[in-house]
């Protein structure tokens, strides 16, 4: 059965990117072990969901290369974004029902594998509110940002499943508690 998992990196003070959507702060720490865990997770994902800012960051860092994931990917956006070679689909989900329908399509496409929510925090909070998010996995970087894009943009109750160290990162896996 597919799980929907928000797997991302965060600063110690709970931001996934700076106010200008930079992730450069993330690469100043020893994260090879954490990166290996993320790569293992990615191999088991059957569908990917991300927001426009995450998609644009990936494009900036990949240059003219094809989409780096060989997994069907949905980008939530209302903007006209550059298209790349690969299975990337653009969608808007303005209502709860549209988000439920999009999620159902991703779960069907994942075919028993995980749905990976890359970012952002608003999408994660909306999925949790609708009872569609199963787990949150965070690699906590040894840095604070003070402001930026929040890890979760809303209340989400969690139960810890695992905590361990990976290089300079503290990695935590949580189950989303259904209210």
C-alpha cells in the first residue's frame, strides 16, 4: 500500500529554504550519510509531488539536463513554468477535492510504492489536514535561518517513529496523527 511521505531537509529552526528560496545553507554541513538515506527513499518512490519553488530550484541546479528523477512527478502551480525532458506534469489544486483527486491519481500511479512530497510546507500541511499525509521524514541541518519557507505551514500532530544521526544531520521520522 502506498504511503504519502513528506521527506525533506530543514534548518534547526524549522525552515526548508531561505526567503529567496535558496538551499545553499544546506550544503555547508557533512550530509553524505543523510543524502544516501534520501537516495534510498527516492528509489522506492512511485510518484513525486512538489511545489513550484522546489521545481524551479531543481531546474536551476540541474541546468539543461533532463528531469533528474525517473519517477512521474506532479508540480503544483498556477504559473507557466519551463518544461523539461521527463515525466513532469503540472497541476493546480485550488480546492480540497481537487487535491484529493490529484493525490488519488498519484497513489494509483505509484502502484503500491510511496508518494514522495518533496516540498513545500503548505502542501504538506494541506495533505495532513485532509488525512492524506502518512509520514514526515526530516533531515535537520546544523544551521538556523531565522526566517524563510516553513517546514510545515500549519498544525500537524506527529508521533516519533525513529531518530538517528547521519553525518552532521539529525534525522527524524514521524507518523502523522490523524485528528
